[in-house]
């Protein structure tokens, strides 16, 4: 087990109707909040009004900024920063999924910073302070509701970059599985691919031994595999959504990488894909991750056989590690296809045309490598994208 | 899944030599700390001196109070409170296992409270504030290093009572598996029984569905079952101690009961046993838990069969739930015996003489029930103690 430091102070308020508690919770941090959200679904569903009512009854004022898109953009972050400064907002409250939350975190980072907020994502500045952030989660997927991460896309060059800091852990996150009932099937499936990818990025490690965290990750994967088809079959299955929503948080709250270094190459490979084609992150991962696995499995056959055996029930795995490893990858692809996900670029209508450009950006022109389990530079990225065709 | 609120802000600093960081961490909370510990082992091992040196180099002064016994006593807590007040201590730093940590938490509760600190344990006062607490763990067992709990024994009537509050979460806990290398085998085995009991108390629940947390608990149990014999066989097996130490924290940091109500009857039954005979908590649990299981298994055969199958590898469990449940209990007993633990009161030299007194205290003279999975009053307590003979 690697040495580690772990702390996750996010307060989770989980259950039916939990959004009614937002006013009381927000009041501890601010007298005015920015409600930051995506499209109109939070208004149509009545969630927005319930949140405003709860804030009002707690004596908390609010301003709003909607319009967050998947792969949230820097321009809207700038708008949010200006609004928070003008309105003297003390807390940024995200209503939605990973995009709304990541955009809220970036706004919170930018408000007290005199320079350009992109500096943090470009690795040119160190974050010293941030406004507090809170979330009401509507999409189990990104895990941003209890994570240190924010991923923002800079329209200038369509650069998609992630940033991590303990300062952007949400102060509280409200998780009500009912809020996911109205999620379109496709978005739900994308979320499942995102959650499973967060788990697998952590799983594929060169750190060892990592026995407890291996088992915890496998436990979470098996739960997701059991519950995902149930929410797709019955969109108001509270029990299954509850397991899935909590799994999504656990998958990304840093507990499951305590003492181990995850890979994260697939996330970088996907970021280039979704930056180039503006597809949903989860949809991109469903294509990239199996391709990465086919590229990487020989690096540690035993680890791939272990996940195949323990998570996918591949039998007789010890007798032929390679066959087990490959069967595990097939089962993952089969499961994702069963959920309606595409596991090949061709299924997304994407060809090889921009592979060179994507591999170039990923590797900063061939000078940078991503990934920890296996190193991925320009040549490796091209090989993996080709495996995804 | 039950509605829940979860927050655990304890900062974990894990790894070889991690105690060297105590000065830098403590400085954020206080300019003077109380170092609170048990016997002389922390001095003999050099740990105490290393801690003082780290504090000194960070400019943090310290006073010390040793002498914490297993089943920590109220009298020493009083002494610690007086010392902290006199010396204007700002942080209570526990060096040791659950007893030193629980005693430190009680001291921290008492310092700012004008009344008698036992009021909190007796349920007669509400905790409003406490000094910050931090820990350097030397015994993987109690999980108190990241828990809301403290258990103290009042010599007057030998009442052993637990208290829970978010205000006594340690601010930071330093976990260095090397510090467990010198632990006597018996204490190590007792710790394993304590960790496994914390996991099983949470496992036996009437809440449902609890799919993810079931699997996470099973994952942690399997890790403990794999690692415990290894540390007993080779006391300096860092890897196995690391898994065991982190499992002990995870077992009791409230993550694994998010969305479920654990039982905790066995803990109450054991508290009476160790209050009466002053045995180690883990040794008592190794006797009480199997007896409780034999008493309780018919309440939910499926759950007992599930743990037997998934944790103990009992085969063909679906075809005969009762046989599987009983086989699971036998395997637990066998495993604990293999670790050198006694699983019967007779093995501890304890007979039925004081059952009436213990059951009376447990049930407050027949007026109180403990446990959530099954209710245990006076008659049930007598039956369970009899099963433990």
C-alpha cells in the first residue's frame, strides 16, 4: 500500500425529498447563493422552485445562472465569476450533474482570484482560496459531488483540462435518488459508464499490495452492474437508483484510491475525444475504456484476470490468465451494449480523421505522456484510438 | 436504503514514519497539547520521544498523562480534564489504541463543560463543544481514530457506557502500520475480533435494500480474514498490517453504516461482560458475538446465509439457508480459534455466576432493550450469555 493522506469533509445528505434541507444547510455558509444549473429540466421538474423556496424560508437570497452544457465551458465560468462578484454571492450551489458541479467549482475558484481562472487548469497558478460550493445532484455519474476535481473546456483551442484541490470539495451535497427518475435512458447509461470508469481507473494500478481497495472497488462495480439494468428497465426504481447514486459518489470521493495510484489515461484519451466531437463524457468512456484495456492488459495479466473473475464471474480464470482477461473485457463491452451504449467509435459516427490531432493534443505534440498503469504518449494514443474504431 | 447524513472530516495520514508529521499537523490547532497514552510501551518503543521531538520542532509545547487502562476509567478522564484546564491545552493527542483515544475524547468533551463529564455518557447532557482531538494509532482494533464514539467506564458501579458525537471526530489521525509490529499476539488477535465485530454489527440490519454497503462490509471482512493470520505469523509484515489497520478504520468510520441501522446488541452485551470481569473488549466480543449469532440467526436466515456464502465461502448456501447460516457461524468461531482467541466464556475462566447481574445492568433492571436487528432485554441477554458458556 502506498503512503497516503485522505480527507473528505463533504457532508452527504441522502434520501427522499432531501433537497428541502438546502436552505438550512446553505445558511451556515452564506446569506446569498448562486444557483448554477444546465438546461430547463430543473425548472420543469419543479426542483428549482423547491430549492428557491427552501432558501427563502431560511432567509437566504439567491441569484441564478443556467446554461451549463455537457463539457462545461470557460465562457460561462467567466460569466458566473462576474455575477458572484457583482452580487456578493457567498456560496455556489450546483443543481445538476457533473457539468453543473464542475462549472460551479470553477466559478468558486475564480471569484477570489485576481487573475484568469484558466491559469489553474493550465497549471500556471496555485489555488489558495475558493468560495464554498454545494450541490444538489440529479445525475449519478461524475462523482463531482464529493470530489476534489473540476474539468472545464476552454473554447479557445477546445482544450479540456482537469484540476484538483481539496479547496473545492463541496461543503455539502444533497443526494435524492428521486431526482434521477426523469433522466433520459441514454444519459443514465452514460452515467453508468462514467461511474464504472472511475472505479476501473482506480483499479488498474501498479501499487501493491492493494487488497482492501481492490475488494472495495470490486464491491462497488458489482453493485453498479446489478443496479444499472434495473433503473433502465424501471426509471422510478428508488432502491436501484439509491444504490447507483451512492456508488457514483463512493467511486470518486478518493476513498477507493487511498494507498494506490490509479491510471487515468482513459480519461485523458476521452477528454480529447469529447473536446473534438463534443460527445458526452460517459459515451466517450464507453468507447475508449475497452480499447485502452485491449492495449494495456498484457502489462498485468493477473490484475485483468482478477477483475474478470471477481467482477464478471469469469470461471477457471487461474488456468489461463490471458483468456480470462480478454473474456472480462468482452463481458464489460457486452454489458455496456446491453445498456444501449456504443462501444466503438463507428457507433458514434466517428472515424479516424482526427486521430492525429487528438493524439497530438493529448501528448502536447509528442512531448507528454498520460496514464500511470501504462504510459500513453502520441504513438500509444494513436494505437488505442485505432482499437476503438 | 435508509435516508442518512454522512460526514467524516478526519484527516488520515497513513504510512511509514508518518508520526514525524505530528508537529506540523498539531500546530494548526494548538500551541500546547496533552499527550495521552496507556502503559510504558510508547516510551519503550521510542514513539513518545519521536512525537515530542516533532512537536518541539514545530514549536508546539506538550504535557503528558499516561496510565490509560483497557476499559478506560472516568477517574483518569477527570485528571486529564483538570490538567488540560490548568495547562491551557488546546489539543488532546492520543498515543495508542482505542482506550487512549476514547479517554482523550472524553477529556476533550469535559474541558469546556462546567458540569460532570459523565453526564454525556449517562445521556443527561448534550455536547455543545469539545477540544480538538488527534491520534497516533498503535493498535488496529477499535476504529476510534476516525469515529464519533467514546466508551468510558465509571468505576462507581462499574458502568461502561458509550457516547457518540461528530464533535469528537479526531481532527487528524496518523496511521503507521510499523507501530503495530511490537503488539503482543494476544492483543493483535483481540483487535481483529473487534474490527470484525464492528463490521458484523453493521451487517446485521433490518434496513433494506443495502446492497452496496453489504458488499463493502463483506470486502472488508474478507481482507481482515486474509491479513490477520499473516500478522500473527510474522509480526513485521508491513503489507498485512497496513491492510488490517486501514480495514479497522474503514470498519468504524460510519461509511459502512450509511443508509442502514446496525445491531450493536453484542457490543452492549460485551460491555457488561468486560465491566464485570475487566477483560479486553475484543476478547469479550469473540465470545459474545458467536453466541448472539446463534440466538439471532433465525430472524433473517437469508442474511446469515449470504454472509456465510460471500465471506466464508460456504457452498450450496441457497439450497439450505439454515445449514449455511450455522456453517458460517462455525467458520467464524473456527477462524477466531485459529487466531488464538477463546470463543467460549469457559475459555476465559468465566462461569454463569454473574449473568443475572450483567443482564440486569444491561436492561436497567428489565426496563431497557438493546440491539436493533433483534431486541435484547433481560431474558434475551440471559439466553445469549448462556449460549456463550
